[in-house]
C-alpha cells in the first residue's frame, strides 16, 4: 500500500521551487523522485499561476505565484531557484534572509562580480549555504577524475569542452510532459550585437557547466585573452581562450531537424606533456548515470565510472549532507572566481566580435 503523503514526507527535507519551467520539470523533479526518502517537493512558485498549479499538482505541493508566499512557507527548508538568470541574485539573497537551510541556484547565480560578492556576504551573514547548479562539478565521474589528476592540474597546456546536442526539447520530452515551454526566438547572426548576445547565452547557459572544471586547471586568469569567438548555426559557438600558458577551447553545436541524426556528445579534456584526461558526460537533461573518466599516463589508462548517479542527483545529495551537517557547501570564494572566469570569457568574446565588425 502506498504511504499517505503526510507519512511519506515526515522527516524529509521540504523543497520549494522558484520557477516551474522545463529545468524544474525535466531535471529536478525526476532527481528528487529518486531521493524520495530524503526530500519532498513542498512548494512550487511560478509567475504563471496556471503553470505553478499544474506542476505542483504532479507532486502534491503547494502552488503560488509569489516568491514571498514560498519564502514564508515554513515547510520549505531548501529553495531551488530555476527562474530566468537576471532574477537569480535577488532571489538567492531573499532566500538567505528568509532563513532557509540551503539554496540551490541554477547557473549563473549572478550576472556580475558585484552581485556575486553581495551574495557571498549575505550567505556568510546568515549562514545559509549556496550551491550553483553547474551539475558537472557534482558528477561522481568528474570528482574521481579530479582526485586522480595529480600533476596534470599544474601541467595541462590544453583544456577542451566539446558539446554536441539535439535541442533541449528532445531530452525534456523524454523526461516528462513539459508544461508551457518557451518558444525559441529568431536570431540574426549577421548582426554583431546578436552574435555577442548568442555567445553570452552559450557561455553562461551551456559552457558554464564545464568552466568550473576548466578553472581547476587555470587558477590564475588575470591575463585571459579571447583569440576567437564565433556563433555557429543553428545554435552554438566556437571560443578560443588563452590564459597564461594554457589554451582553452570551447565548442558547442546544437542540432536542428536537418541534423537530427547527430550523436549527442559531451566531453571535457585536459592535455599535458605526460598525461591526458578525458571525461565523457551524459547529455543535459539525461538521467542516465555518471560521467566516465579516462586518465592516461605512463602508457596506461585508468578508467573511473560510470557510477550510479549523475551530477543532477549529486547536487541534491550534497544539499542533503549540508542540511544534515555532514558536508560543506563549496567555498563562496570558489563560486565567485568561477563566475568571474565565465564573465571574463563573455567580455572577451563580446569585445572580439564587436572589434572584428568595426
């Protein structure tokens, strides 16, 4: 016999969602369903009240169209922020000041270094832990690779993030029946300002999953320079970065109906003089286990993974540990530096495009 909802939720961590779009529906709700003995969805807020009600009804949660109503809900222990990125900083700060136990914010958690510093200050003042939803940093395949990388962290000369994906909608539809998906906008890639905006969206929306990994190999990026920055059709980017003696290659291509047969592929590589690391991730939205990491050194290759869960679930496992007091959140300084790194690439890409068009 199924347990009554009240019994099933007793002693579990209540989660409230600010934003009930595809990320909430196709990523976080399935992840939390696999952790049902630890979490329950308590509240779903969306500015579209009908969407909030429909999504909340799926999980037996309270719906609302007001951030204040969610933050005032005593059943909400953890706030997950899945709204448009321009609202993230203010919502993270409000959730911290509401005295919640932790905040998970989808990337990017801020759009400027100043916003990030304000978030860090409020987190320190309130004691509320913050995680940013760059899921690869929580993937057990990557964590095993990072632990095994050894001298490659200092010696790598080339870092590569390579992404080939179908449109998100394909994976979203595999995961769930999405309610109220936003319509894609037409983009004029002959307009340099549009190209700059596409690159910003690609870097902060897609590459940003791998940029914290890249930055583990590029701790100093004070001399960062963007050597190439292009938008590719139908959607994607090619960005080449130099920082110190390290080269960073960022490429992504999202297929269209004409290229639907492309095989999804998401890899991160670090290459040094004596060793190389390749981490192969499952595509975004796919709930199919962890990355697989292959470290080659001394003529031998060691493979780690796949493990039993992916980075999406890893985020929530970390939150459970934080709430229980058995784990710590990532250092605020690391989150700020990760964001500064991403913003430096965005600024360099924008400058490169506009200068080339001048």
